[in-house]
């Protein structure tokens, strides 16, 4: 079965949206995303509703529990279930966080991997194992974090080294860049410019919570703010028009409000596609095709 391609503006499908998005089409939402752990093995009414969506829209799977940086062995049973889920619903691609969330048991939070040379080798080799098992490339997301234990190198160098050694792809999260830039006091634009944009399969954009002027919490529970939209605009300027997905995990507003944020994504994409088409020797980029 040929994997679908993704392009345009996407939305994370949450269970609370299963009924309210039934009337939407691919003109409204070009692709959707689910966390496989929330759906694996689920049948009955909810399973049928998910199937109805995956038959109508291109989908990507964004994992929560792979725990790629964990000291514990990879969970091969989970990976087998993910592999089956990806095949069953013809998912365009699978992504995960550059974090860990388990040791002898799951801790239900995404913890930062130490930014060390040893961790680069360990984490990249585990990503390579996952790719070999799944038989396809995966995308790794730059994650938000609130402390940096045992840090020996800057975050940007750690991310780049892991991705290069693993030869995997990138899920570029612009909100995480903004949140980390405030919490850890670095320049978000400069950080973005140093990421391997040629490996970016798609982009995440989301809202966050302002705990204090110098402390942002990545919650996916509010509207996207202007500085994050500006980073997305910069990402298109640097790397071209990349498929972009809006994340909203709670405080979910009416569908009209979600679609309005998707329109912001579409308008930015159209602006940059048009600008590229006017440059001699270039044209608007084709929709990003998924490599297997």
C-alpha cells in the first residue's frame, strides 16, 4: 500500500473532536495527527470513528511513550503494536519526542535527555534500531524542557548530532523553540536557523501557558501567540513551505476557532509559495512527499 503524502495545514484529532469534525473535509483540514498509544487496540464505537477519519484524511502518528532516551530497553511490544497501527491506518509517517518517559516504569511526563556526547550516541543508536524495526524513517521532535541535567553541549548541537548520527528526520516544533528560548534565555530565530530544515517532515505549532514573564509552560491549551506565528513565518522563509499541524490538547475551543487558526497557517503558506514562484529559476514547492 502506497503511503499518502501530507501538505498544507493539519489538526491534531482528539477524542473530544470526533463528533464535531465530522462535517469537515480535506479542504478545511489537509491532514490529521493522532497519538497511537491512545488508539492501539481500541475497537467498538471509537475504533469505527477513527477508521472513518483515517479513510477520509491523510494521517500522521505522533508517539508519546517510546521513551527514546530511556536507560531501560526499548519496549518492543509497544513498537510491534505501533508498526501494526501504522499499517492498519496507512499512516503517512511516525514521529516521537527527543525525550524519555520511563525507566523501570512509565512516569507519564517527557523528561529531558542529558545533552552529552554519550547521550548522542546512545539515543541515535536507539532511533536507528526503531527505524530498522519499523522499516521506515521516523521524525524526532525538538522538545520543551525546564532543566538541563549534566549538560555538556548546547541544545541545538545535541539535536543536530542525534539526527545526523541516527539519519532520521525532524518534526520541527516552533512553539517548543519559543518556550525554550524564554526559559533558557537564547535567541529563538538563531536557534531555528541552525536546525536541519531539509530534514523537516512537518511542523508543530501550538499555544502555551505564561507562568511568569520568564517562564513559559508548553501546554497546547491556548491560542498560538504572535511570536510563535512569526517563528513559523521564519521557518517557511528558511526552509520552504512545510506541512504544519496545529496542536490543541485541552481547553479546546469551538471548531470555528480551530479552523481560524488553520487559516493563519494557510495564509502564511500561500504567501511564501507565491513569493517563491516569483523568484527566477524557482517555483512554489511541491507538497512534501513521505519517504519510506
